[in-house]
C-alpha cells in the first residue's frame, strides 16, 4: 500500500497489516509531518453525518411531541400562552443544542480538517 506524505512530495510503501483497520497517526520520516491515515468509514465525515442524523431525529421527535401536547394543552389549559411559551422555549433549546453540537464537532474534528 502506498501512503502519500501530507506535504505531497514523498510516498512510502507500507504493509496494510502495519496500519491496521482504523485511523492511525503516521509521521513522515523525511519532513516529520504528522497526519491521521485510516479507513474512510472512521473519518470525520462519518461522525459528522451520524451526529447530524441524530440531531434531525431529535428535532423531528420534538416537533411530534409538541403537536401531541398541543391537544392536551388546548383542552386542559384555558390559555394558549403557556403552549406558545413552551414551544418557544423548546425552539430556543434546540438552537442551543445545535450550536453546542457544532462547537463539539469543530473542537473534535477541526484538527483533522487541516
């Protein structure tokens, strides 16, 4: 298996058994650059798509739960204000969760993007 150095100038012939199946940090023996080499399924794109998938599921389930709660709130609470305040707060929480996930992804995956 041929591995290209991150700088693009050098190539190395390495046995697949030495690299393993997951991601591995490797270092060029000539220019001393380090980078992560590994399986595409374990790359940053796979983790990002997985987190995004769970976020979409969470968001969808939140909307469904709110729609079912709407019937309960309308029939049991005379004021609609509580429902709209709860819905507004949930939307704010979802936005904050999105920004938190984005920050975590940038901190954990950002170094691999360079």
